[in-house]
């Protein structure tokens, strides 16, 4: 069995409709507008499915438009990367891994609907389901598609996940279920990432087989300046990325956008102090319908207003 790399071509993007009112509060409307805008944009390049609770499905269809498939399944939260099935392939056979979900260490309750979401979605899509008896979230790992897997000790060795499993047992389970041949243990995630206990997808992502893009921080006053320091020689082909002369704060969101959007700001790749080149979005792909012009300053303002 083998889990495809983070950078592999998508068959489909799946998103969950914001549903946890105690998380978003008065901004849940803004969150839903943002999710709908994201879904509509990605749908210009590949099929998109939006999962929504039955009572929210009509509103989701209205905001997402006809280009997005809205399906009704019970859910608690909107993080399908963590709650959805983790897919692997055994030859040409697709298998949906149904791992145990416990609300990120029992921090966000209730989570019973999310704990059943991986199986319910896979069965809806007609995919074979494989149950794995280990607490796990998709955001806790990143893989390169050839057997290399990166994760953080802060998350997977946290006693609120699998207190009865050793580091060796956790690694062995990941190797067996995901087709990993080597596990790269990073010490921790972002300093402020208390919600997920340091998910790796906030600090690292594979951009190609054997090439890991790492979070960087160039401000000595930030806690992450010390936490994210890594010499290039410490891990093979590790590189540091700075975004418009600022450190990335959410690498996986940028990676998703870079795979589908034609007009992204340039991302400068650095190895120590030497600049080797520029990473741009993938070559232009045929868009199935017009998408808005990418304006990062407006996107930042919208994000700030949604979180104020």
C-alpha cells in the first residue's frame, strides 16, 4: 500500500461546511462565505465536494453554486483533512483508511459525528474502508509518495492521542497502513498551535519526492524563531521558504492554492542566506469557469475581518 504525495494531482477536493458555532461565534457567516469562495475557486480546476449538515445544505448550495457538489452528512467541525478518510492505494485499488478521531485530544466536543465521518463519506463514495485502531489526524503527517513520512513528536507522542502506544509502535502502524518506509520525526509544530498539538501541516510540506518545504521564522522575538531553526544539513534536501519577506504561517493552505491557481505571488526559496530560485504556481491549467483575480492584500483583509 502507498499513500500518494501531497503534491500529486487531485481527483477531487473535499471541504466541510463551517458548523461549530462555539468556535466561530458571530463570524460563522464570514467563515461560510470564505469556504464557499474557496470551493468555487477550486472548482474551476477540479471537482469539489462540500459536506454539510442537513440543516445547512440548502444555504451551502446557494453560496457555493452549481459547480460544487454539496452532500449531506452529519459533522461537528470543518476540518476534513483531519476527520476524513486517509486514502492509500494497493496497486490500482483505492482504500479509505478509517482511523480513530478523538477531537484533537478531547479538546473540541462533541466530536462523535466527526468520528464517524471518514466511514460515512467513504461509503457514500463507494470506497473500500479499512479500520485502523489508532487515534490519528490527516494533518499530523505529510508524505512524499515514495515512502518518506514526516510528523511531529509534539502531536503523535502526546498522551492525549495514544497513551498506550510507544513511539516505535506508532511508527510501525504508520508504515504498515500508509506504506511509509521511513518516518522523519520533527520535534514540534508552531508555538501557538495548541488546538492540534503541533500538527506538521503548519510547519512542513513535501513539494517533491524527498524534498521537504519547512516553515521559517526570521523574527528573533517570536517563539518560533528558536523552535523552527534547522540547518539544511540536518535533514536531506530540507529547504526554508519565505513569503514576501515574511515567514509562512500556514504552509498547507499556500500549497493547496499553489496547486490550483494561476496567479500567485512569488515564493522565494532560500537555503541559508543563498537564494537559489523562485517557485511559482504550477503551469497554467485549463480553468472550467472564470475565477476572481488573485489579490493577496484583499484576501488578508478578509481573513483579518473574519477573525477580529
